[in-house]
């Protein structure tokens, strides 16, 4: 990088720090609120990213066992770390609890069970549907905060912008001058709050849309498993499934 660009970058950083330190109480208040939104949003983003990463890995392992016909093995491993991250585990346990009275892994050998009466299918599906709603609700936790950050932060930045411009015009009226030295600091202060608002809002809206798409994919996966397990329990025979 050329020396001139390095010096310009360093000067800009010092100017931004000076603007923040010399900002008025309203602008500092707006920046503090935006900082809070940004920090909490990034904490949620990281937590959700790790959660969905573990969920995807566990779900793949679960589907491998289920499709291979090892339903009993899948149930035995429900308490293990390899399957603990997937909501499919909770659906399997709730379906078996409703159909066979299985309350926890290891109680019975599933591969030796016979078919359930067809009239039990509706009860099994309702039980799994309730469990799916609980699991999806857990995945959606804290997402409303991301939506709030995405919606509110730009308006907070705009508020700071309007306040800075208004301060600049007041300074012009008091000093009777429209020179850049009079209006410049207020305009710069206004732009700082605008940038801070966008910096908080953009990651939040991108993450919110991304995680919402992942949750929809999980919902489809749960629905597919709910129907498949109900078929499997009511017809008996735990052979491999597609």
C-alpha cells in the first residue's frame, strides 16, 4: 500500500475517533444503543451458527441410521453426543412414546416390535407434531432480536443524522456563517451515526434471513420424518427406508 494511502487511512481513523469522542450527548447515546444492538446481534449470530452446524451434522448421522433400518440403534444412540443436536431425536422419542410407550432409550428392542393398529397413526402424528413445534420454537429463539435490530438500527442512525444536521443549522444561525468549519463537524457527526446504524442493521438482516431459511429446511425435514416414522410404526417391520 502506498505511503500516502497509509497516512490517509491513519488520519481518517483518528478523525473518526475524535468525532466520536467530541460528539454531543444525543449522538453518543445513539451510538451506545447501536453498539448494544450490534454486540448482542453478533452473539446471537455466532450462537445460531454453531447450533445449526451441529444440527446438520447430527441430522445426517440420524438419517443414516434410520434409512439403514437400524431404528433400534438410532434409539440407543439418542442419548449420545452424535445425535443430541438434532430435533429428529425428539420426534423419534415422542412417536415411540405415543405408539409403544417407550419413555427412554434402551427400554425395548424395536426391531422385534410388531405393527401398531392403524387408528394409532393419528395420535402418533399429533404427538410428533406437538414435539416438532416445540423444537422449531427453540430454533427460532432470539431471532426476533435480529429482526428488531435490522428494523430499528437504521432509524436510530437516521435520528442521529437529523439531530446532527439540525445542530449544524443552529450553529450557522448563531455564528452567522455557512462555512465548512461551522457546519462540517455537525454533518460529520450525523454521518457517523448513519454508518453505525447500517453497520448494526446489515449483518442482522442477512443473518435473520439466512437462519429463517435454515429453520424452514429443518421444518420440512421434521415433516418428512414425522410421516415416515408414522408409516413405519403402523405397518411394522423395520427394514431400510428411502
